[in-house]
C-alpha cells in the first residue's frame, strides 16, 4: 500500500510539474518570436536614438554659433 501511495504521489507531482514546465516553455517561446524581439528592440532603441538625435542637433547648433563668433572675430581684426 505504501508503494502504491508513493507511486501515485510521484505520478501526480510529475503531471503537475510537466504542465507547469510546458506553460513556461510556451511563454518563453512566445516572447522569443522575431516580431516580439523586434518590438522590444525598437522600444529600447527608440528612446536612446531620440536622446542621441537631440544631443547631435544641440552640438551642431552650438558649433555653428561658435563658428559664427570666430568668423566675426576674424573679420573684425582685419
């Protein structure tokens, strides 16, 4: 009787654990589809690209202002 009880308990645990593992694997596989990976990458890079774009445009504006100031200085020294 003890062996049968432990056999049934092990069988039930295996069924429950197998079902849990199956759900976890399917969820992970769903997260790794090319569409989902691309969406995640786009979301992460979107904010970084926007931040870099603002930095570059600010640097260009500052560089132009410095260039104009230097040209004005050179023209005034003639």
